[in-house]
C-alpha cells in the first residue's frame, strides 16, 4: 500500500538517497536544502510516496513566481521527479504528481511550469495534463566566427554580489514583459550568490547610481561559457553587455558562448547581430495552469526566458 504525503523535516536524507539510486550520482543535502528550503519564499512543495518505511517516489517543485506585465503571480518550477527502480510500473509518477498538484491551488499557486527531459516529456503531456509552451533552442556563438575581436564596453562593470539595483531594474522593465519568471534582488541573490555548487560572474551596465541592464555567466566545461541571463533596457544596452561578455570569454580562453532567448525577446536581434545562431540542444518547455490568469501561458510568443529559469544552469 503506497502512502502519499508532503515533505517533513528530516526527509531529505531519504530523498537524497533515492536520488543517488535513481540517477547514479549523489546530491548533497546542502544543495537540496538550498534549492528547496532556502528560497526567499520558503514553503517547500514536495510530495513523497512511501511503501512502508521505504521512499519509492518523489515529486518536488521550487518556488518560481511569474511576472505578467509586472504583476506578480505565485507559481512553481517543476523539479525532481523520481521513482525507485524496484517500484516502476505502478504509475507512481502521475500519482505523486497529482497528489502534489491537488495541494497547489489552496497554497495560492496559479501554475507549475518547467523543462522536461526527452524521457519525461511525453509523460508530462499524456499523464498529468501539461501543455507544451515552446521548444527552446540553444543560441551559440562560435568565437572563431567573429571577424573582429569583441570589445568590452567601459560602462559595463563586474560586481561581486547581487545588490538592490538588480531588483529595481527588473521592476522598471517588468511592465514590458508579457510573461517572465519574476526577479527581485532576494531571488537573484539566493539563486546566484548563495548557490552552493555553481559560480557565476555578474556584469552590470551602469547608468548613474542605477543599472540599465545586467548579464550573468557561468563557465561550462573547458571551453564553453553559458550566458545564463541577459536583461537590458534597450537594444543598445544589450549590445554593450553582449560585447563585454564576449570579450571576457575570449580573454579567458572560451571558444563558445551559449544562451537562451526566444524569438520575440528584445535581446534576440542583438544576440543574432553579435553572431549567435540557433542550434542544438533543444529543450522542451511547458506547464499546467490551475487558476485563471490575465495571460495565456500556452502562448510561447509571450514568454521571456533565460537559462537561469532552469535548474540545470
């Protein structure tokens, strides 16, 4: 008899052990606590399936509020789904998902969204009512293709920490973003400064005492740089940030830069003008809505996404 219940303090030991069994690699308890317990919004959304004392299934979501033309709506990012290999074939994925989803509207969550992998994509579509929003291509810049070396913009500076300017900048541009994962300084500081595993570089385009945009990067492998987030107030601001990121990438021996940017995003044209081209890998993106919203989440043209919206970057 399978029992479904929400997370309780201390369950993280069994959860990380199940992760190791299912995926064949460890997840540290420190990382798990950062991802699910330390978000500024708190309130972990985790449903567990037990057979007796044995944890056999897990569906976890992380706080990920949405900004719809500047109006914030509580939502969540679909994260770790896993079933113990000895209990497969019992529909635990959809049973655990529905047990979690039933709790979300009463907790004020309007939607859940995320980036299923190639294995789970059909399950999300066929078993738990998800809609596809978009297939997200990777945009890649091959540094060897540049006719002239990228030049840093003197107004763009690197900073050591996320500060209050980041939140004020997002609040300034949010009304022009139809659908975007919400950013404020607390969320960005949690995601970037307090990440226990990844190290990021923070670029800001200064404009007096404020900023007119920012770029966040992370090294990947020996030669790749991920531009995990680019936010700018204008095309000119985006170009200044892109050129500076490319110049620093070249100086550090990186041969490629990868990023995400959907076609209707302000930043898409500046990225393409800089030499970025759509390529593999392509990432599935979708979700499920629980309450009526003033924007149609299934309309991929409305979304403004970055790599930082996925838990993989």
